[in-house]
């Protein structure tokens, strides 16, 4: 692998991990606050899965440059994160959380499915492993979108409001990182532009079948992943507080 390709891959692995890590934290904020006990447990399990996926991607980065996954997760400042802004947004109500998880799960299903053919074996193997869990995540959140969209007038209103607030942000998932074209050219990662076409077709069909209307125009225009919302700072302050309180602490 050329030095430029390796640098681009490190950046991509970091972005993949940051998406999972930040979404995991947002989902974990529902622990003990879910609408029913079964769903409280289900979302806690999804959050744990996402955290495991973040660890997987950071471990692949560690194999390339030796960085410690724990230090990357708990000792970087917000400016150094490369998560999508969609995942930083506060958890909102249940409709907001389920819709965000659905939009991301559908994106991940397409990305991971294509990444299983990566010419870089560690990425292909990790994608195949994570894909098995993501299929269950999508099945779960897809059902919730349908349930809320076709439920009561109030549940449909809340879901529609969530869609109008998230639709533009979701487009950032398909904005490539600087240098990502090198990875695409070498077959290491899939091309986001092609994946977006399938994502948009599937998401549009399911949202409309659930009684929702796509926001036109989408409103928010996606930026590069170097830009973040103000919400990431407060999220990291909470998520990183214990590790930063005693940076030298060890589990014996």
C-alpha cells in the first residue's frame, strides 16, 4: 500500500469509528428511559454493538499506525473527530432516535455489503462481521419507522418532524473524505456516490410507504467532516469525563 493510500485509509477508519462511537453514546442516553422495557434493552444492545464496531475500526487503524484506540476515543478534542453531524445531534424524542438510527443503518448496510469485497482483507473481514449485526439493527429500526409513521396522528407528526430535521444532515454520510478517491481507485472502499443511489431508492420507498413526505429541498447542505455542530462538545465532555479525570488510571 502506498503512503498516500495508507494515510487515506487511516482517515477513513477513523471516520468509520467516530460514526459508531458517537451514535453509540447517543443511543446509550436512552438507557433507563425507553418507552417500554423491551425497547430499553433493545436499544442498549444496539448501542453496545455500535461501540464494538467502533473498537473494530480503531483496531484496524492501530495495526497501521500504532495508535491506542482508547486514547483516540477519550482524549481527542472535538475538532479532531470525523463523525457525521447527523450522529452528534441530541437524542430528541423516540421518533427522532429511531429515524436517525434507521437512516444510518440503511447507509451502513449498503456500505458494509460493498466493503466485503475490499481488496484490503482486514476491511473486508471487518465489514462481513459487522454486517451480520447491522442487518438486525436495520430490521428493528425499519419496523419502528413503519410503526410510528402509520400509527397515530401524533406519532406520524413527530416522525415527519424528525425527518425534516435530519434529511439534510443524512446527506453528509455520502460526502467523501479528502483522499478517499485513492482508496476507491484501489478497491479498498466502495464509492459513496454509487451507494447513495441505492440508499436513496430504498429509504424513499420505505419512508413514503410509512406515510411520510421527503423534505424538498433538503434544507441543510452537507459539509466536510471537519465541521461539527455545537452538540459534539457537550457530548464529548460527558463521554470522556471519567477517562480524563485520571488519565493514568488502569483496570487491574
